[in-house]
C-alpha cells in the first residue's frame, strides 16, 4: 500500500496530519513487479491547527476543505487488513505521523521509496517523484496526494529495478549506531565516520547493513573523549520498526 500524507508541520508530537491518500497495489514478490492498482483511498481531517494557504493550494484544497472533516479510520483499517507492506516517499516523515494518528496500525511493516532505492544507480538524480518522472520524460501535474501515489506507482512500473531495491530494503535488517551525550567536541570525527546529527532528538546516528560493522563503529565512538561521557548503543531495525522514531520533532 502506497501512502502519502500532508501535515501542518514537521513535528509529529506538535503538528498533525490533515490529508491522507493510500493506494493499494498487488505485486509479484518473486517477479518483483506490480500487477495491478486495486484501490485508492483519500481523506482530509481538521487538524485544529493552522495550515498555510499555500500548502492547501499545492494539494488542490480550498481553505474550507478541512472544516468538520475526519479520516475514515474504518476504511483505513480495512485497506490495511492482511498487514501489507506500506511504502512512502520519505517514510521517515510519514510513518511517525501515521503511527501517532492510527496507533492500532503502528506495527505494520514500512519501506521508503526514497532511501530504499539507489536512484543514482538507475541514472536518476532527484528526490521528488515528479522530478524522477521528469528525468524519464514524463510530466506529473496536479492530482494532490493521490496524483503523487499514482506517479510513484507508475515510476515503480517503468523502473522494475527500483521496485526490486525497494522490496529488498524492506526484507533486510539494519543496524543503527546511536550516540547521545555532549558531542560538541567530537562532532567533526562523528561526521567523518558517517554519523549524522538528528537535531530534534539531539543525537547522532548511522545506519549500517551488517552487525559487525555496527559493532566496530560503536567501539570507535565509545573510545572518543568529549566534554562528558557518551552513550553509544546499537538498534537493530526491520520493516516493522524502521522509520518509527520522531526524529523531525
């Protein structure tokens, strides 16, 4: 199920989603290809928070479109019966909002069509779905969130290797090295070792494909000396747990 979501801001604990689109697809796991587009679900909800007029306009919504509206929880749950794989372009942003709004569905597996696909290896150098399509000679215009999902589905159809990469990313187990504490004096070394700073969570992290590599990196970081002790831990993540944390908050 492809998922797109729009929210009032970047922080899942202080902001709220106001638009949601879901596209259920059938695919052949062995052949790594989409077979059909089965169902499209769209909805809006009054977030009881201000939404910039420009944001609404980009989605083709008027200022009154959210008044008195609510997502259809039963329809969302029905579409996700059978525990399908959920796919979002920038799942790191979408999943925290989705899980917070639909807590009974928070254990479903997720994949990210941005980070889970090596687009550059496919000769594409863009991050947005419409830009990726444009580089293949297709123009995506309008359609709101549903249009974005249809564009993503078409992109996965014309780029079968992208779908293969996406499914493989969902099946693997990642190992995240997380560093907390007063890291100011050692921040340049952390950067050099491939860790990135997550400002909202006030920590550094790096995602590695193998446990041994994660243990080596964690060992090197634990030997650093900053202004205070550093806490280093390794978190194993699968499709069920990946993208869960609210790092944008």
